């Protein structure tokens, strides 16, 4: 008999193995790679072009009046600067859509892909705990999504600075937006990933899961519209409150995903 | 032999449905244990219970020295399972698949590499280790799945229909592998519908339908149900006086003509057959063949399981 002794692997080893496997699998799926990269590329390119266009073209009097009405804080600024700052802020709100859309797709593929390929049973037959497996799967979808969002933000920031508008620079580097990018992006990503996993436990079709999961963007878009139209003012305090709220929601959704992600449920009830 | 698996009234219910109804099993270390039953009998559920993939509703089990429900991760580390579907990561290579699973079974990097190489060579897949599994045939995928199940050298290997859908060459590789495992003292729990395979490989067989109906050595079961029979083919063909000679031999219970042969049933063929042959030769008969006549395991299976259908 062999001297090999099997046992549960250490959690970092498990996380690394699951992440590497999932990323290899994802990189081999051109559709998934496309769906992961398209939203940040479109938002980034449109944002940079819009801020650049505002730097080149002076705004009309009507635009300026509309802007002052929507954002009274901009009233004292140079009209061109004010429009650039306004556009830069608007696209930062769109950046918050990246951590809701990108990881959702990855998480859905991660679970529904395993369901349709029937790879879950051998996976669950290993000594690995399902909680650890869920954690590893969550991280495998969260890490690339957060990195993609941060990379897109870094390119956006560099581009805005290069365009030379002080108002736009101030908007993009405002403490509340730094907080949003550094803290809220990972929290939104985790929420989206665990919602994706939860939905995938009940649905077998990637498109259906994406349609249901797509609802997660609604609150973000609604908040963005409310701010752009001046209905709510998102100051530093509001961002802190939203971050705290997201932490609570993240914990609740992870717990729900963990309840759904049980060995017996997966093998007997998931169809 | 030590007992490596023992269940005591192990039961699994899904709502009103009783999938496994209080089974009592004992599997010995180093044996190939066959598990036969009709579709929907609860074989897969039993396998999942014994591999600690699902929990029992009542009853208890000890698998590889560990208690079901209390030591589940240890049970999963001590057993290997070949599921009905190979369930491999198709975009990844054979090597990557095995290394991933070796890591999940807690093997070190060097152990993972050496075990992956060992089993890929054993299954004849070493030359194709870098190719994506999606390019493999059904038989190659099945061999990959068996390699994955055995990678961490489990004490008990649960194989669910291991040769289904395989060509004769691949099926032979799998059967030889099972024999090799037994030679190493490993226990194999074999679920199969292939009765010929069960007959060739299994030391003991459990006939199952929600509950274990019977556990026995296939040859002992045949002897019990059908007696032990010998077929004697004579040249040019048996004569009535040959049948009379056979019937006169002490120990012969029954003798009859069948398709140009004489079929002889006796309680102890090892003692009776030499006397039979001597009597026939002395009586002037020309013997072409003397063979043991085994009823097919299918007949045994149907005789045991069919009355419950």
C-alpha cells in the first residue's frame, strides 16, 4: 500500500487551486472573456472621450444653466470646467456598474458551468468543506472583477489628469470616490458574485441567470440618476453609510449562498 | 480479513420516498464487492451515503475506520468515487485535471506530480497528458475519471458502472486495473449492470433493491440455487447406455441428455467426476470434453431479484 495520506488541503492552497482552475477555464471561454472586458472598456472609452470632448468644445449657455440648476455647487466655477467635472463624476457612477455586471457573469458561469458539465459531484467527493469551496469560488470571480475595475479607474484617472481639467481631476480624486473605488467596489463585487451563485443554484440557463442577476444594477443606476438630476446629494457621509449597508447585505447574501451551497442540496435538489 | 466498511440499518428517505431501507453490509478489506440491482434500486444513493456525500436519515455506518456523520471529511479522504458521469474539466488538460484533484486531496506538489504521472501511464494516457480532455474519446475520459478516483490511493474505491460505454479494449484496461487494485490489497465496491463483469471480478456480490436481499460468493450462490453440474460431450454422440453408466455412479443426483451432451448434477463434482470419466471410458465411450456447467449470473440475478419486482 502507498504512503500517500489524503486530507483536506490548507485553505490558501485550496483557494489558489480553485482560482487557478477557474481562471484557466474562464480564459478558455472567449464569450466569457468578451463579456468580462466589454463593459469596462466601453465605459472607460466613452468616459475619456466625453471628458475630452468637453475640454475641446465650449458648452452652450443652455447646457451651463441646466448644469447649475442640477448641481448648485458648480455655480461658481468656470462653465467649461464645471461641465468637465460634471461629466467626469457621471462616468464615475457608471464605473460602479462594472463590479455589478462583470463578476455576476463570472460567478454564473462558475456554478452553472459546473452543473452542466457534471463536475460538481467529483468536486464534492473530495475532503474539502463546501464553505471553503464557496469562499474560493467567490474569490475566483471577485478578484479579477475588482482588478479590472481598479485598472479601468486608474486609466480613467490618468486620462482625466492628462486632459488638464482641474474640476474633472477634483471630481475623480474626491475622497468619497476614492472610498467608493477602494471599498465599495469590492463590496459590490462580492454582493454580485454571491447573488450570482444563489441564482445559479436554482437556474440552469446562463442567459436566464444573467437576466435575473441583472436586476442588481437597478439600485446603482437609480442612485446615479438621482444624483445627476440633483435629487440626492452623495457626500462623504452618504458613501460611508452605503458602504456600511453593503457590508451587512454582503454578509446576509453570503450566508444565504452558503445555505443553498450544501452537499446534499447540490447533489439531490439542484437540477 | 478486516472489515473495511460496515453499515447498520442505514436508511435514506427523501420525503415520503424511501431510497435506501435499513441496509446491513459488511465489506472486507482487499475484496472486490459487487453491488447489483435494477435501475432505481437506490445504488447511487447508497454510494453517495457511503462516500459521505449525503447524510443518512437513520442508521449508522463505519467507512475505512471512520464514523459516517462524525468523520465525513476523513471518509472522503479515505475513499475514491467514480461517478456515473466522468465530470472532467473539458477545457483543461489531463495533467491539469489530475493535479487539481490531487491538490484538493491534500497531496503535496511532488506527490501530486508523481501520482498524476503514475496513473496517466497506467491508463495509457501519458502521451496525451497536455491535450484538453474535450479532445478525448468516451473511453479515455472514463479512464481519466478512474485515475482521478484512485489518485490519492484510497482504501476503498467506489466504481459506478466503470465500463459502461467503453470499447472492449478500454473495458479490458479498466478490468485489469480493478484486478491490480485487489492485488494491492485495495477494496473495490463495484456497482454494475454488467453481470459477466461482476462474475469475473467480484469476490462477493450483494443483490440490492432498496435493501440488501442477499450477499454471497457468486459460485456458492450458483451451487446453492442450481446445484453443481458437469457437461460431458461424447463422440460421436451419447448413447442411452452411456446415460445409464453415468446414473449408476455413486453421488450422481441427476443425469440427462441436452444438445448432444450429458448434463450431470452431483453434490460433490470433485469426487464424482473422476469416477464418471472412468466408468464412461471402461464402458467404451469416447469423451471429447468435460466442462463445469455454470448457470449464467443473469439467471441467478433474475431468480433473486425478479420475485421482488
